[in-house]
C-alpha cells in the first residue's frame, strides 16, 4: 500500500466484553482503499464480533473506529450503511417471505447515501446484481425456498446492492463445494476491482490465501499476527492457535 | 387497471347504498365501515411491520375523548374535535412508541396491553372529560352523513395502505417485519419507520373513534378504551390477511356480517365467533383470505409448523 495513503478504515484499541469475557480485546488495524484484508482465527476468536462492531450491530465498549476521516463508533447501523459500510451475516438473514428480487431491492433502496428513492430504478439495479451473482434464475422465488449456496449468494447480492465502499463478508463460502468456492472467489475479486474495499472472514484457507492482500489473525479476542498471507500462515503462533501445538 | 375500476365501482356502490337501504341497514353499515377502518389502521403497523399493537384501543379512546371534549365541553365544531382527537392520538403514538417500539415481538404486544387501561384511569379522574360518568355530545340525526364520513375515512386509510404497499417507505416496513437486524444494517432507520407507522395507525384509529363518538352521542371511559375492540381489530386484520391492502377490509366486512347475523339469532354464539376465528385463522390461514383463495392446498401440520416459524406467534 502506498505510503501516506488515507486508510479506508482504522480501528484503534477496539474492545468488547460479554459479561466480563473479552470477545474482542484491544484490536487495532487499518484497511487501505481497494485492499482485501483476510480475517482468520479459530472458532470463538471474536471474528464475527469484530464485524458486528464495524457494522454497528454491536457497540464497542472501548476503542475508536475511523471511517474515511470520520469517527463512527457511536453511529447506528443504518447510519453506517448510509456512509458506505455493507455486510453479510454468517447466520444468513434473508427476508424469508420476500422474493429474491425484492430482497436485493431493499439493499438498493436504503444503502449508501440513503439509497435509491425510486422503487423501479432500485429493482433494475437489483436485477443487474442478481445476474452478476448468478441468482437471476431464482429471481421470483421466495428467499426461504433457496438452498444453502444460493442463500450465500443472496447475502452477497443484498450487501452489494447497498453500493458499499467497505464490504464486510462473514463466511460467505462456508458450506460451498470447490467449484462454488472458486465462483465466489472470482466474484469477490471482481467486486474489489470495481473499487470496493473488503474485509473477509473465511475458514476456507485456499480461498483466503488467494484473495487476501494481507491477513490478520485473532485468537481469544486478541490480534496475534498480521501480514502477507504466506508469512502469516507460516507463523508459529498462528499454527499453534489452530492446532494447539507446534508441528514437528 | 381492471382492479382499479372494480375498486372505484365498489366505492361508488357503497356510497350509494344508504340511499336505498333502511335505517337499520345504514347503522350496520356505519359500524362495519368503522370496524374496517380500525382493522386497516391496525394493519399498517401489525400487518406490514409485524408489531402486534394492543394499544390501538387507546388511540381510539383518545380520538373519542378529543372529539367529545371539544364538542361537549368547549362547544367547538366537529372537525375541530376530530383534529384534537387525532392530534392527541398521534402525540401519544410518538411518546409511547419511542420507548416501547424498541421491544420486539410479544414483548411489544404485552407492553401495549396496559396503555388503554392507564389512559382510561386518567380520563376517569379529569373534570374536563366528565370523570367516570362520561360525556354527552350534541345530537345530530344524520345517519347518512355519518355513513358517508365513515366510508370516506375507510377509503382514505385504504389509499394510504395502497401507497405504503408500493412505496419505499412500505418496503422498509416489510423489511423490518421480515428481519429487523438485517433491515438495520441495510440502511433502514428502523426506529423512525416504526414510529411513523404507529403514528399513521393512531391517526386513522382516532378519527374513527371521533366519528363513532359523535354518531353514538354518549361516551364513557369503559366503552371508549375498550380492549376487546382492539382484539376485534386484530382478528379482522388477521382473518382478512395482514400485510395486504384489501384483506383487512374484506375480512372485517365478512366478520361484521357474520357477527351481526349471529347476534340477532343466538347471541352467545356471536361472542364465541371471534375466538374461533382467531384460532382457525392462525392455524390454517396465517396469510388470511389469501390462503383461502389459494385453496388451502397446504393445510396440515407441516404448513402449521412452517407458519409458526415464519410468523413467530
């Protein structure tokens, strides 16, 4: 990343406790415009909590969040959506009784800048995104009729419809087969090439290695490593966090 | 287009009806139109946003008393009374809505339950509202006039719901009903949307209360803040189809007709009717008459369980 560039997002000492237990503990990092940052760590490491803190689904107990020069840690989730933060949910949250097209239209109607005011225009944008994510065949089905992989695509399409500057992806590849993972990796790269900055949580190592410009590793709520994918994945502490002991 | 023409014809037919019917028919008509308006008003929050309000009988009571106080105590014209009642109800919706619309699902429903009893207690202790004795409004023998006013109000509330169903605002309400957390991170100011929906609901409910008060000419706290009225709104909207434009209207017309027919022959059966309707509607047709229109093809335990999951009742 070029020196002196204005970060897209900067976290300083983010902390969130649940009943005395630190889910996220004093985590700091920066995210440069156009970057894909991988976020990994064992189960319960605090990855989803960190995304919740950035999207506003949870408030931080301590710490600062700066998005494009602006403090955002006290903003409501909808306000963060309006300034350009979009996310997917690991436990997917489709609008079950709305059609796939309507689901995505909601994102276009309310996302960045408050969204598109005109419902027909929003629907057109949604249609284009369904084509992009390969869901156009399922457009008129209700969201609760979709299978797992299509629900993942729907999560992605809904977040994209918000036209975010920063996209937070929480395990959009979990449960997908090899072919589907490759498809989603291609889609995410295309999204980045269109100018979107991305923070991605993923357990599929092959995917995270090929996607990420940098990786940060969380363990017990703390950041234990940060750097280039190959370096970080070879780091002794990271291996230990995942496997519990040093490999022979 | 065909639908619009049919709707206009239906309104013209309803508007012309009192000039051909007898006095009793007109009175049934006023009742049915006001009930349909109440169901439609409840539908704005309950049907589209998924928040079941039991506070609408409080808005109804405020509309009733606003009109009665203005006319009986202050000797102001009817329209000033309606405005006062509507103002009080909308104000109450904002003041009450901001804190309790943070509660979700049945917690919200329970929190609204006490509202009308509380307001009834306050009204019963104020001189201006005639304490627990009530108020008598100036007598006007113009049932056709009341009928047309009730019809106009029903049309206005239905046009509002029609707009909601097609608008960006309505999409926001529906998204909140379907998944509030997702709605929020997608950029919907959920608190604002819910409060506005409650305000609209309160507005139409209060006007209906005001028209009813002037028509019936005598009001007291018990009848103005009657919780069973709220239960009827819920049943009628649920039966017709919550979250649809015409469902609550059609549903309440049908139930009013059945209720009145039963009340004339076997009055105890009429009281049982609404209880049975709510049980059957929840189990077999959670989307109301829409389900019936699709032939109840999915009746059975699986559909029942699926409905419970989706509707979180």
